[in-house]
C-alpha cells in the first residue's frame, strides 16, 4: 500500500524525481526525449567534480609522462645543439590547466656549465614546443620552463658526508674487545 502511494505521488505532480536531483524540474509540455536528454546532459556538465578528482590526476600524470618521453626523445635524436648533449630529464610537472610545464633536468657525466646548458635548452624551446603541439595534439600546448634539478646533487653530497662520517668513526674508534681491528 505504501508503494502505491509513492507511485501516485511520483506520477501526479508533473515532476520527474531522481535521487541525485538531475532532471527533476517540471516537464515542459511537448518536450521530447531529445530535449530532456539535452537538459540532463547540460545539468551533468554543470555539476563540477572536486578539485582533486582522480580522473583529472590520472590524465595529468599521463600527459606529463607523454611530454617527458617526447622531450627526451627530441633532445636525444632531433636537437643538434651540443650544449644539451648530456641532458637527462628527471621530472615534468604540468599546471592544472596545462598552460605551463616545468621540466626538471640533470646533466649526465657531472655538471658542466649549467648556465650554458640552460641557454641551449632555452634556444631549442620553440622547436620542442612545436613538436609537442604536432605529436601530442593537446588542446593547450604548455609553455615550457626548464629548471636544473639539484636533488641529485644534494643526494650525492649527503652520501659523501655519510661516507666521511663512517671513515672518521672507523679511524678513531677501537673495538670493544681491545683489538685495533688488524688481523693477526
């Protein structure tokens, strides 16, 4: 009996009821299925996803990976500037609207003149950006910002400090059993 009352209530007032509230306005007389579908689709588009939605994060990560792979290939095979010969990309971070992409790089075989490498990357930026536009077919082609990644240098410096501490501890410390560590 309660189900019958609920059915009459849904039918009787001219409103379509859905649990999520989409398409719940009064029905327009003469409006066909196409108009109703259009209204529903429009209302769905107006409901925005939360800022940190998973789908956007996955898409952003995919675009960043594609940019990194393409720029790496271009630097390795297409860009003929000798200043960028030992460049290795470490990370690409695109802005939320893809208007900019910060590309972090390191130089293989030590750090020569970083400013010279930076100038080489800056001079090839337009070519790389045009290749991104042509090959990736993004709606917005990001402005490229190249930055030297100092994290590897910092990690190597920390490792050297730890090794030095171990060497200093090994020289001045004696073993607890009275031996100096030499084999007899």
